[in-house]
C-alpha cells in the first residue's frame, strides 16, 4: 500500500548518493586512456543513432525487475558543489566538445523500503575525432587521481542532503576492469544523518573507443550489492558498443525520461518506480481520476498526527528538522504532529512549509534555484536540477502514488457528492464496517508491507480503519484525502494515526516568490 509515500525516508538520501557518487549528479564523467579502442571511428553524421544503439538494455543485466529511463541529463548538467571546481570545469568542457550523447539508467528496487537497491548507468559520448576523446579521457584520469576527488564527492553529498550529514568515502577495489585499458574507480560510501544511515558501493568504468568515450556506473546498497551485476554490465556494454559500431545493433524504442529528485533533506519522496495514472483513466471502481500535475497551479495542506507506532517514518523527519533548527531531540515513540502547507505554479515553481512538533522549515524552488529556511536562517539560493511537478508539489507526489495502487483502489466505492474545498466532489472510500474481516486483513497486510513499522497487526485488533478521497466533478482532481488507523499490534502496542490532505486554488493565481 502506498499510503506511506510521504515522510522523510532513507530513499531520498539514497537517491542523492546514487547521483552524487558517480550517478547522474556527477555529470557523467568521461574516462579512459590513449589506447582508445584502436582506429574505430563513429560516424558523426549518425552519432545520435549510434550512441543510443550502443547503450545496454535491461536484458543485458542479471535477474529481472529492471526499469529503464533514457536521456535524463538534467542532473548531469547542473552545477556541482564549490569543492568540485576541477570536476565542474572538466564536465563543462566535455559537454561543449560533445557531438552526441546518450544515457540509459537501469534501476532495480531493493528488498525493503529503506534499500534503494541497484542503479546501473550506461553512457556513450561521441566527439568529433579520436584526439578530442583521448584528450578528455586523459584529463579525466588526472581529476580522479587528484587528492581533491574524494573531498569533492563528500561535499556534493552534503550539498544535496544536509551540511550536518556525516559522510565517509573511501577508495575501494573494483569488481571489473574497463576495456581498452580504460579507467576503473571504486568507492565505499557511508552516509549518516540523525537516525538515517546508508552504506553503499559505487564503481565507475570508462574507456575510449575511437572518437567515443563509453561509461558504465553501478551503485548499490550493501544489501543489494552483487558483483556479477558489475561484471556483466561492463562486459555487455563493451559488446553493445562494438555491435553498434559494426552496424549489427539498433536502438530499442525510447523509454520515458523522468527527472531525478535533487532536494533531499526536507522533501518527502515518492517511491522510485511508482507509476503515475493517466489523465481520465479509470482507477478501480471509482471512475475517472485526473492528474494534479496537469493543473497550472494549486495549493495544498497535509496534516499527520501519530501516536504509538510510527508507520510513515515521521520520526526521521522530526529528527532531520530538529538537527537543523537545534534544541533538544524528541523522544522516540512520542506523539508526532506534522503540518505541511505548500503551493505549485507551473512550470517550475514550488513552495513547502513544514511545521513539525512546533519546529518550522520551509523550502522554495524557482526554476533551478532553491532556498531553505529554518529558524532565523536562510540557505541559498543553491542550484538544483530542473524539477518535475512531483518534486515541486507534495500533493502531486502523494496522490499519483496512491491512485495507482490497485490493491487499495479495489476497496473504494463512491456514494454521492459533497461540497469540499469550494468545489463539488464525489466521496469515494470505505469505513471499517464496509469491509469483510478477510478484506480488512488484506488491506492491513498490504499497508504494513510498505510501512516503516515492522509489526504484526490482526484485523480483530483494529478499532478504526477508514480511507476516503474526494475527486472533483470538474477535472476529476482529488481535492481531499483522509485516512485513519487505530488499534494495537500483536505485542499490545497501541497506535492512533490520522492523515488528511486538502487541495485548493486549482488553476487559480498562485504567487511564489523567493524569500527575502
């Protein structure tokens, strides 16, 4: 059940690690050396098609469950942390010299919500001639060999997560060697912030093939790490490049690029891979549901009150905000009250304010600039990647995830209309009495499966379970959501959780300005 799709979770921190330590935020560094794959020449008049044909596909990797995203360069092109000035200069020169580039990001989810799993990036850059490719490759090797290399990525992770995060990066052995005498780099990464922690391994393998530079980057958590994935990815990438160059391999149908999140510390995240419902599609038995991201603007408010069991990982959010604003740490298991207000204005403006146990943190994003405010302090603007609607609006992220959960939607029934938040809307959902005991248990088990709480709850021990949404008559946008869950777990621990979200001012004027 994707009800738990809001709240600060380790997934946000993990995404930053995957990008900052050699994934998309690293700027797809090029590499290799003068051995250069012989005299192979990539036809610059067909560079775009050849580059895409040379990318690996999900079937080249071991196992199943891989999802693909093509040509998402937003994070590659954004500025890096000030400590990465050498790397920043290199990647800008490499981009300017580029004739064509192609990238495929393949992701496989981990075994748990806090395990982001494995990310494999295949990148092909084609330049005007072999000398340009070789020169850039040698320059890259110098950057990686520099004593500033580790400090650059430590700074990048702190820039993307929290300046108070503890980041330890050590060079490590690699599980494969880059072809053609290329460059291979391994890093072990340990990041912690409050009660959040992450241990991962990342490898970057780059080599020259004539006037092209090929890259494979693999990042995996300790739990998901598989050396065979790295070995196979490198071998298959080498084979794919050779076949594309020989004209025996064609590019598959393009996948859809989905911009990665770049604001991590305070912004709740949507589980990676969560699909977004199509505008006007039928969701279960509740009829058409509109996509909130299609609106030109809206405002929203989300309130969560929780005692006993922390189903949504709210304690992590509390600790993260507390570490920024200062003051005594809250006691684990204590009542938690979260009040989130926000606004979105198309195409690239978003604002959110968190009030968590009386501590306040705000974030404003306009284009590629972002400000964070807490206490009396304002950080920013800092440069971020181009944000998507679900990055800019918690309501978009929250509802797009919820409304594609067929295991949940099958229980929802609609009954009449009501006036909600200034519009007429259908009321759809269920109360506990509407479900059989077996259906109640199935709902509970599905909810717990995706929850941060590792507990067992029997339907007989639940005293209240309700779930309702209100889609508007005009546009079918969800303008209100309400969830309540009360009872005790198998160990007798009582819990009481209530969540409510309201959306207003849809397609009306919403002004979002930089803080002063």
